[in-house]
C-alpha cells in the first residue's frame, strides 16, 4: 500500500472488531481484522459517518460533544440543548469499527469462504465516495464491494483471478439489480470481460532483435517448455517420435493443443489419422479453446472409427507453479449444449430458447485411485463418465459413493441467452506503431450480451429451462442466438443457434 499510494497518504489503521464465540484456546481469542486506509491524494473525500451512542448516552435525548477538553451537552445557536434528530444521532465513527460478521443464517450470506459483511463495506464506501463515483475492488471474491457500491448508486469495477469468484459476483449483482428493480430504483448494466492471455503470450513471443536462426531456436525452446509444463500439470509422461501425440497417461495418449489458437477440426482430423496409422484407440486432447461447433460431431466421427477422443480444457492455473506442484490443477471435461428455438405460434418475430441437453464428455479421475488415496474421515468430489460422484471415507476406512448428478440439469448453475449475438462487435483500441495514434479495431469476436438468464442461488435451487420470448419487433431475416451455460465448476460453454426471424410458419 505504501508503494501504491505513497507513505504520506496513509490515513488510518482501522480495527474492525467483531464478536466470535469459540471454545477454549491457549491464546487470546482473535476478534479483529485490520483495515489500512490510504487516500489517492491529500485532497480526498471524507464524509463523516456516525455510529450509535454507547449505552449510557443513549438514555439521554441530548447530543454530547467535547469542548475545551470536556464532555458537555451541546447547544444550538439559540442556546437550546440539541435534541437528537435523525441527522445528529450517534457519534462520529472512530478507528475501531464494531461490525458483526455475517451470521450463519443471514440473507446476504453467499457461501464464499472469505465473504465480508455488507455493513463494513457500506461504511467505507459512504465515507470515501459520493453517489456516481467509481469504486474498484481488484480482489472482489464474492462481490461484496460491488454489490454495496451498486446499492449506494456508485459505479464499480470488480476483478478477481478466480472464475468461481467472477461467477459468484455475476450472480450476486444480477440479484442486486433485480432487487433494485423491484423497489422501483435505478440500477446499472454491467459487462464481464476477460483480460488478455498474457501468460500464454509468453510462450510465443520471441525477441524481434534476434537473427532468424536464433529466433527459430528461441521459439522451439519456448514451445518445448510449454509442452513440458502442460504435461507435468496433467501428470502425463512425455512420448517421442509422433507427429500428433505429446504424451501418455493411464493407457491413453495425450495431445496438447496450440498455445494461442483454438483446437480446430483439422487439428482433430490429424489426430484421428495418426491414431489409425498406429492403431491407437484412446486419446485425451488438451486445449485452451475449442472451435465452436466442433463437438459433438467430430467425436462421433472418431468413435465410428473406433477412436475415443476426450477433449479437456487446459485451465489458467497451469501457469501457477505452486498449484502444479501441489497437484491442484484440474483439467475439466469439455461440455456441449443443445438448445432449440421456440417460435411464437402467431408471430415468428417472437422467439424463445429451450435448453434441451448439456453433456460432459468423459471421465477425469479414476474412482479406484481416489478411494485408495483418500484419508479416513475425508471426502472428494470426482468426475467420472459424465457423472459427479462424492466419495467419502469414514473413520473406519469404509468408503461410500454418492452420485450428485442424477440428471443433465444438475450440471448447470447458470445459463443465459443473447438473442442477437452478431449485433455487437468487440472493438479494441490499439496504438498504431507508425502514427502513434489510437485506432479502433474489430477483434473478429462479438460481445455476448445477457438478455435473459436463469440461475440457481443458495436459497432457490430451481432453474428455468425455457427463456422468455424475445420480440425482434420490425427486424427479420437470419439471426444468431448465443446460449451460454456455466456449469457447477464455473466453466463457461457457449453455442450458437441459427434462427429465421419473421419467416413463414
Ligand atoms: C479475501 S478474498 C475477497 C473476499 C471479498 N472481500 C468478499 O467479500 O467476498 C480475496 C480474493 O482475491 C482473489 N485474488 C488473490 N490473488 C489475486 C490476484 N493476484 N489478482 C486478482 N485476484 C486475486 C482471490 O481469488 C479471492 O477471491
């Protein structure tokens, strides 16, 4: 904080004091957190907040203050004792905040492990900003700061490196929008953006000042390092001498997709060709992205040739050394969505979407291996053959299994629809290296706009499977509807359905 804001702009150390009940301990009970208050400049907003009087003061109906070092009853200009009104209730907040932690049954509890109470953020945001100001939280977790900022009429930016945090925040803020709407209040729209693929860039960027031969060598070394990293995170062994295959694991071959491009149909066809050449039948294909529409067709074609291909996402955590060392990197199975358009019987310019299937391709951990390695009194969630299974070992080492996903809908946490996907091009601003000017450029992608969504919350586990009807009004012709599903692990999958707006029935 000293580095970011400068030592001189340190304002207070706040003790956030809360009550906590727990059993006996060999130390003093920990009942506070420390909040460091820094300002961006010496000229900053500070709206004094008030906290209730302590008990003895509360009996009196007058306002007290310190004058000449003595605590006295305060008078107005006319000499009358100040009565407590809404405005002067309480004393100015000092640097010890007594704010209770979220109670186990509190409505605001989301279930995010480090969630903070809204009352804490409310005091901080009210003190240091005014309506319409911008609030940022770069470690947003469950989105408490953004939720409070939205409720208090502030603009906000929230970031987090965890996809679970982003997804939790997304759902929480839609909840806040719904609540504000129900109360007849204004609320803001928000967008979810992915930052660049910086870690991946590292593996393809070569020093432009090198000679061609050196550049080639540098690129080859970087590619080899990238392969090594992915194979070690996947716990696969390296293989040599194949064009398509890079490793093997548990009786299956492993292919690592390109670092900066999606896995394409051509890429998968090459794999099928080489499988046939060597009579291999089982392959895992690891990729950061997969071309849209690739599945399930290409997998069915492979299966028809006796080849079982399991596509898996390479997660961003592979770039986190500690996660790799601790074997915490999970390669989630690629899923695919089936959705159908429903045309209004009378007016074909009104279309809804029904979600009809969501499948996850293959297995992840071996149940048997997990059972052997699990400690007594522990449990683990395992994905195998498209089902999520909870494995538990009791204190005597007896293993029990519970299938958590009975139906395909159990996989889904959230789904949303953009009824006119290709209407919003993703534009970025880039500096032109020759002129030095900023120019707007289309990335070739489109911005997904959440026009309708349904999701589960802790309290309401229901999910609607048919969207509302969307009215295209005077528009007609071919449109693309994008359907996005976020599964219970926080993975995003998207599919596009073609519709004909206003066509003949
Ligand atoms: C203590 S939690 C924040 C909890 C939040 N105040 C709430 O009320 O839910 C910290 C968050 O920081 C995120 N985080 C940790 N390192 C980060 C980084 N380098 N960049 C962005 N987010 C990070 C974690 O994923 C975690 O969600």
